[in-house]
C-alpha cells in the first residue's frame, strides 16, 4: 500500500468544488482531512461531501496550518490572498498547490518562489490546461523538435460574451484584473511552456473598458452590473523574448468578435507550425509541398504522461501527488508561473502608462 497523503483545502468556493475536490476524491492515496473558508457553511458542506472521516472545518487558515499531520495544502481563494496563504503553508512545512494565477502581483509571486526555495517544500500552480490531450501531444512534438525553433506564437483567450458575474471576478482589488489575469494567464502559460522560453525582454500592452459599462448586456451568465465591473473587459499584449521570439497575447470576456478561443495557442517554428483552433493541427512543408495534418486525439496518448486521455483536472492532481511521492519537480514549476505573473503585470503596466515595459 502506498502512503496516504493528508490534504487540506483553503477556500471552498467554485474552483475548489468544480475542480480540486472532485478530482482529489478519486485518488486512493489522498485523504482530504481539513476544509477552511471564511464562510463556515461552505467549508462544512465541502467536508460533508468530500471529507475523510472526522474531517475538520476551519474559518481561520492559520489554525488549520498548525496541524502537523497535514502534508499538502491547496489554496483556492481569491488572487489577492494566494501569496500570503501559500507562504504561510510552505513555512508550516506543507507542499502547496495554489490556484492560478500564482498571485495578484509579480512581487507576491516572487515571494512565493523564494518561500518554496527557502523551505524545500514543493509549490505548484493550477494551470490545468497543460494536462489536456491536445496540449500533451503538442508539447511532445515541441520537445522532439518537430516544429524547430519556435520564434512566433499567439496565446488565445477570447470570449465573445462570457463575463463571470459571481464571486469577486469583477473586483480589481481582489483579483488584480479581469480576463487577462483570469483566462489570459492560462493561454500565456500554455504558450511559454510549449516554447520552453521563460526569458521575456520587453512587453507592450493595451487594456480596454469599452463594453463593461453597458446596461443589460447580453452575457452567458446574465447581465453584469456596470457599477461592479471595475476590471478590463479585454486586454492584449506583445511580448518579445530575450532570444528575439515574439508572442502575441489576446484576452477578453466581452468583445465583438466571432473568433472565440480559450486557453489555446498557435505556434510558428522554423520546421513547422501548429494551432489548437479547430482541434490540433500541424502544418509544414515536405518535398517542396505544403501540408496540414489534423491530429486524431481520440485514442492513445503520450508515453511519458501516463493516462493522458484522462480528464485534465484528474491528471493534474494525480501527477502533482506523484511529484510529492517521488520527490520530483511538479509539471508546473513556481519559476515558470512567476514569469507568467511577471508578463501579465507588465501588460497592465504598459496599458496604464502607454509605454513598453522592459523586464
């Protein structure tokens, strides 16, 4: 029998109940023994549904962290508290998975990296789109050199009208931003990972509040309240890396467009290209002729990611616990997630100042 890891959830809202808890509960080597939320009822309900026998409920995460039997903590709170809770958990001797983005600011993200290095505990960030079958297959192609040197890429996070109207999504103070930090973060993480390029040089960005103040707007989750919509409705960035590679990042919750893509990327390399626009497509040139290949992802997987046909969140949790058990690096490293936060913050800064930001 493998060791059973005792795990705690801090923040028992939508992302905990929608992703972390259902996937963790499928693992036979994990027991969820503690639940914390500032609304006690939420923690109690989550504990009743997903908790191990005798699972404890807290409203103060500092009390939860005193339990020496807890080995792993998942932080599922609003962006502005990711850093403080994660650092406290690392310093209490716990391994930590923080939800994305890593933190509200790049400074806080750096503090998290330093805490992980200082304590020797594992830290990862919930970029679950890396664990999709198309992402895993494309990553394998990139690592094999099939696309060659990837020097141009696009990170896509475009919704036509899908503004999240619940929780604190529209609150800039809590979240640090809107679609850029919420879904743009996934697309950027995916793109950087495919390129294996984490050295940004200069960033130019724009952010817009063009549709956010409309009354009774069409929206997937019903009209938003313009008075509460304090974040951007769309944001765009151009990132030039130290090696000269260029990344174009597009994000929106509300934009007049039919080009809708979320957590996807397009890559252009010296030997070929790829995109996730209509399934996974590879393009290139062979024998003086151009070709396009649609990749069939309905069967098989990537050999070194066992079970890549699983639900992405299930695979994310499984590989995270495996990294703890085998003392290996998590798939998403804190250093990688920090660069994502660095670039996002630079786009916001550039949008405010109208100037390029050199990193």
